């Protein structure tokens, strides 16, 4: 993002972006830092890329920490949130972005282990990271903000072999509404962003060029998204001044692919 209008109330906010060593999370984490937030980069893979993001932010005068951790493992969300809160003396913003399809698997091939893997990553990790972060936000006079990354798959059932992924994202969309209601008295806003097709490295791994082209033709804006397309909506929801009265919403971010 260049020539950006600064969002003043993000300055000094302490943010954890899960799954931010690459892809959408990395783009959002860099943008938060550019607006003056302290940012914790997290991931289960690509630590060297995460460190490079941290180094860039620090070189530009910002504050960043790399807190690696596989959030799908029991106990890890609590450890990651505690490490971030220790490093920044608290937490204001949680972006629950880590997630993925793991494999395209049709119903006949779904095993108990695969079921656990997909749901542990997309659901349990997000629930436990939310729980640990809400406890941190309650210590703040100003509460906190949670933004969950769901998916267009939550509404359309996903692509071939993506049933568990799509269903776990539907859980996230609804969990967002439950948490918005439950945490509102603590001054914690909870919203979700539902990207359509964003050409991240991982997305390109699971889509052939033919699949992507077929998808492109279904998008009124006639192009698939790129990571930068996502940034503004995350910043909007993170900012009290821009979205302070918005909670419990799932914002579709897809070039019109689903309206
Ligand atoms: P990506 O694969 O590029 O990046 C994933 C990040 O999550 C990496 O940093 C990785 O290390 C981290 N991660 C993976 N498993 C983890 C775990 N167990 N614990 C902690 N971190 C973990 O992802 P992306 O394509 O940028 O997607 C980001 C989010 O957006 C995901 O939740 C994805 O489901 C969702 N989404 C993506 C698209 C798309 O088209 N790319 C569309 C809809 C929704």
C-alpha cells in the first residue's frame, strides 16, 4: 500500500495476526504495521519469511515480533497469545487468519485423522485463540477487536473435495455472530471477512489455471483477487474510528462473486 491515508487510531495498537508468515495474513500484518500498530507475526511454516517481515517493519521504525506456533496443537493458542501479550504488554487486536483446506478429499476418502486435522486447524485453533485473547482484551479499558477470516466456501460449499474446509468456515461465520453477542458487554467487537478467490501461493497450489479461469468468469469484476485487495477491509474492521459500531458482520470480499 502506497500513498495511504493514515488511520490514526491504529497507531500504538497491539495486534496478533495468525497465519501471517505469508499470504493474506502477511499483507494485513504489514499494513497494520504501516499504520503504526505493533504486530505479532505468527505461522506454523515459513519462519524465515516471517522473520524477514519483522526485520522490514523494524527497519522502518515499527514494532514487530515473530511468534511461531502451530495453533492446531492443543495448548499452543494459549502459549502464542501469552507470548504476544508479554512482548507488547497486552493485546488490542486479534486477526484469526490461520486456516486452510489441507487437502482436497472426497467423502469416501475422509478419515478420522483428516477430519481432526481440518477441524483442529480451522475451528479449534480459532476458538482457543479467541478465548485466550478475550481474556487479554478484558484487561483493557478500550476492550478489543477480533477479525476472523472465513471464506466464500462457507456459503457455496467449496470446491471439489473441500467439504470439511467449507463447513469449518461456515462454523467460523456463525461463531463470529455468537462471539459478537457474547463479548459486546466487554467492549469487544467481533467480525469476519470472507474472501472469494485470492491468488495466494497456497490458493494457486489447489487450483489449476483452468479452474482459476472458470472461477474468474463467474466474478462480475472479471478478475480473481490479490492479497492487496484484502487489506482495506481488515484495516476498516480493526479501526474503532472507522467501524466502532460494527459487530457480528461477515463482509464478503470477492469482486461480486457472491452477493
Ligand atoms: P496461506 O496458505 O498463504 O498462508 C497460511 C498461513 O497460515 C501461513 O503463515 C502458515 O504458516 C499459517 N498456518 C497454517 N497452518 C497453521 C497452524 N496450524 N498454526 C498457525 N499458523 C498456521 O493462506 P492464504 O491463502 O493467505 O489464506 C489465509 C486465510 O484466508 C485462510 O484462513 C484461508 O482459509 C482463507 N481464505 C483464503 C482464500 C484464498 O483464495 N486464498 C479464500 C478464502 C479464504
